C-alpha cells in the first residue's frame, strides 16, 4: 500500500507501506519528518499526531476512546486528528493521505 505524507508546509512524500504496519511505523521507517512517536506506538505520548485527509476519514474511522483521551495532549487537534500509531495499514488504505501537524506536543 502507498501512503502519502504531507507536512504543514505542503511538502509531500509518498512511501511504500506493508499491511499490518501502523502509519506511525511507516513514517519512522521512511524518516518522514513531523512524527516523533516517543512512546513507540503505545498510544501514550500523542507525538505521532496526524490529520487524516477528508477523502479517507470514513475508511480510516475515528479514534478509540483511549486515543481520544491521549489526543487531548496533542497540539492543534482537529476533527480529522488521529494518532498514527493507532492506524493499521490494510489493503483498503492503499493511497491514504495524511498531513503532519506544525509540531508535536
Ligand atoms: Fe506514542 Fe502514537 S507513538 S501515541
């Protein structure tokens, strides 16, 4: 599956993702800027915050209650906000677009 990350300046990079990886793992593996992921994917740091592209919001779905609590600690949270370590790649997410926030935390 391919995932496109856009940074807050509009810089775009499209990277290859394997099913079963999380969006956060894909970002870290490809040195995508703007994702820190301090807790390593445990849904306990909120530094892997991304905005899901509008066209993908339904396929990706909303945050779990635990994730929502963690998002309270993220910077500039919007309705499209998710923690990227909580989004698992499936074939349905091929072409997914997410944007990274101006800063984490
Ligand atoms: Fe820490 Fe996602 S990596 S909440």
